[in-house]
């Protein structure tokens, strides 16, 4: 370690007076940074031990050949010493794993340093010895070339620890230079000066490599910390500090994956009664303080291992292990009593009431979604039954009927209140990575209930006939947005069979295109296989009428219905979308892969684009690409985003292409 301290002093000399004082904070930051990344830099020394073995084999062999040619016993001794050190270094590199916490960074660095400096010094002295004893010229060239090559190569390889790299370079090269000056001939003196000039040059190169390594590792670590922090923030409610909806979903999945089969879990869905009156009468700041106090009380009463979350608005969820129904009833009673204790805020005495819905796993559901639906239904019945009470889920509850009626009433007015929004998910060319199409997807942001999932209101809209009005609105809104995109980017819109069969359906699409100023050839209408169960004349007329003006059609969710080839031949489909269940479902395997290949081959033969839905990983992307799909859609590329983010994606894509063209 003495050589290391010497080199550190050489590289970072102390500066007296005011200049030293100015440098001190920067030096401290550098040391702190070094402490954070030092382990990873030391790890680079142990990477690829095969390179150590190859280098050692070359230099030891050179020493052995030199000893054999020169016939000097000293060279044989040097070859043996080099071999022993080389073997010890390779064994140490293989035996000391940087990944093991038992091996400290200081130990790893010291062991490597001792072996590296010993080997470099032995090699440099051996080469210097061949010069001093005036042996055969080819022996001198062989050993000097090996020593210099070793010093140069290892200074770059070990630049992760700069002092070790420079120390090896110096120990392997300086003895040769000194021997050259000792001999004193013009040629050797010139060689000595050349070596001395080589050393600072290689130090500069090694220093640059070290800085790049250090800064890259530091940047990666900073990015990871930022990503971890952003993930925590994304899963945390800003008002209460509890888990938010995303954090709850994550915790539920992890908990349910970790528990034993016979473990009972309970989900308590808590809704504060008439909380809107608190905000209206006392203001939102007071309302937030009430929510904070409720959050504290829920934390205090919840058992160890529980997840406490603010689901949204004035709704909270406690998800925790229980021993059985009686335990759940006891905990629900404690939660209720704790929330309903009077509280004081700014001298005001407030009484908060709450309704609770409770569902238990596995009795009321074996997955997170079912459990939450059961608890939600139980909560609804608790509120319908008079509020301020607890209701356990019962299979006799007719949640679906109540929910559908509620959605039907609210959906009709949601269109008038601008509660619905259009989001766009890109469909990407798997070969070029360019966005070819955006699929328009409707989102409903309810002012009180938050975001409602499409699978909650679309089926209701279809059953009640609201889907016709909703579908025309989606097409019109999406077409207006798409008109501002580049001409080569198309728009995809899903159509319900009921919408297609409604009177004047084609006219509604034409009007939407005309009002938006969108070229009909840039519109793709996606239909499902269920549309063709019945041989309906209205369907054929609709497709024929719009195809004549250039509108294209895509077959959505292919493979999940009847998958008849008759209507593929009958109707002018330009695109087939392979259902996500074949890409990322539970049955993915050899059979699903064969199905994708068959569909892709058929589509390619018929001149159709093949879209793979539900892509979430690079492995899935590569798999469907190899199977013959030319387009892909899924979270791997992007979730559905608002119109302004869709425009940003297109702008970034064009900007990158522009830079490539200029480059």
C-alpha cells in the first residue's frame, strides 16, 4: 500500500495557503464519490481473469525462451519467479469474488495490488537484467518488448484503479530505462528516453479511462437512486404519505405471491361519509389535514405487515394477514372506532364517520382484482344500508346490476361534462422502430370515483345502446387529433358490432372524417370476430361503403373467437391483430408460437400487416418478430398516452431521424 500512497501524493500534491483551502471541498466530494464507486472500480480489476492468465503465459514463456537461448541460470530463476507470481494472481482472481460481501474492498484491492506490483517489478527487472549482462540481442528484444507491452496493456486494463495501473506501468518500464542509461550507449540512451516519454503518455491515457469509468459508474448509480426515488414517489400518496393506488397494487401482488396457501388475508375498504362537506365548508387545506389524521389512525390500528393506502379521494384501504373471520371482525371494529373518535383542527371539533366494506382471501376471491371487487361491493352495500357501518362481502350481493345502472346513467351525461378523454397507444414497425399507427382508446375520469376502466363501462354502453353515441364521439375526437400528425401516421379506432349495425353508421364515420379534415386512407377501423357471427347485410354494406373512400379495416383480437378464414377472404382487411393471450398470456409456449407463425405466414401471403398485441418485454418483441409479425403494440413501446404526449413521441422520433440524417 506504500506505493499507492506515493502515487496518490504524486498525482494529487498538496497546495499550500489559500489555494489548498479552496480545493478542500472539491477534494472531499471527490473522496465521497470514490467511496461510493470504489467497489465497482475494484471489481473491474477482477473482470475476465482469463486475460491475466493469457498475459502471464506470454511473459513467462518469453522469460523461459530467453533463459533457454541465453543459457543464464538467473533468467531461469526469473522465469520461475514470474510463473509462481502469475499462478498466485490467477488463483486469487478466481478465488476472491468481488460479488461476495465477505471480501472487503480494501482486501480485494490489496491482494490485487501486491500481485500486480510484484509481477510488474519482476518482469521489469528481468528485462533490465538482459540489457545489463549484454546477452544475445534477440533475448534483449524479446524481454524488453514483453515488459513494455505488458506495462502499456495493463495500464489500460487496470485503469479502474489508477494508482495500480500507473504503478504497474512504472515498475515494468522504469528498470529498463535505468538499465539503458547504465549501459550508456547511444542506442540504449535513446531507448531509455523513449521509455521515459512513454510513461507520462500512458499515464494520461489511463487517467482518461479512469475518469470515464468513474463518471459512468457514478452516473449509473445516481440514475438508479433517482429511479428508486421516483418509483417510491410514484407509489406514494402526496397528501397522507400512505401508499397510493399503484403502491397498493404492488404491495398486494407481492404479499399474495409470498403467502402460504392456507394464509388468510383481508381487505378493508374504508370510505369517509360526507367528506365532501368538510371540503366545502372548511376548505381543502382542512380536508387534507383530516385525511392526514385518518391516515395516522389507520397506521396505528393496523397490524404488523399491513399495507395502508389511500385509494383516492376520501377512500382508504387496509390490506393485511388475519387468522380468520373473527379476527377480521375485531380489526374492522377497531378501525371503525379509531376513525370515529372526534378530532380537533384549528379549534374545530370534527366527527368523521366512515363506511367499511370487507372481503377476505381465499373466501371471497383468490386474486387481487376479485378481492377488491368484493370489498368494493361490500362497501357499496354498507353505504346503501345507511352509512357508518361495516359490511362483509356476501355472494348474494347484486353488485353488477347496481353498478351497471349507475354507469348507464352517468355515462350519458359524461359525454356532456367532458369527463371522457381519448388516449393513444402507438403501433410500431418492428423492423425500423417507427410509429406507424396510434390506436385511439377512451378513458373516463370520473370527478368523484376517479378513473373508471373501459371494461367497466364499455360493456354497459354496448348493452344499453349508448355505445353508438360513444363510438361516434371517439371517432370524431380522435380524427381531429390525427389530422395534425404526419401524413404517414394512421389512426386506428375500435368499433363495436352494435355501432356498425346501427342505422347511418357509415355516414357518422364520414362526417367525423370530413369535420376533422382527415384523409379517409389514414383511418383504420378495428373490428372483432364477433361481428361476423351473424351474416348481417348491414355489416357488409358498412365495410363496403367505407372501403370505397379509402378507409381500411383491421381484424382485432384474432384467435380468441371463431377465427374463420371465410370472412378474411370476403372482406378487405389490411391488418390482423394477434391477441395478447398468444404473446403474454399464461398459455404462451410452443403451440402459441406456432399459431403466431401460421397467422403471420397467412397474412404475409395475403399482403396484410400482422400486429402482435400485449408486448411487454424485449424477448416477446424478438419472438413475434422472428415469427413473422411486422408490427407490435404494448407496454414495451408505450402505454396509451394523451394527445399531447402522442405528438411529443412523433416529434422525438422525427428529431432522432433528423440527427441521424445529419450525422
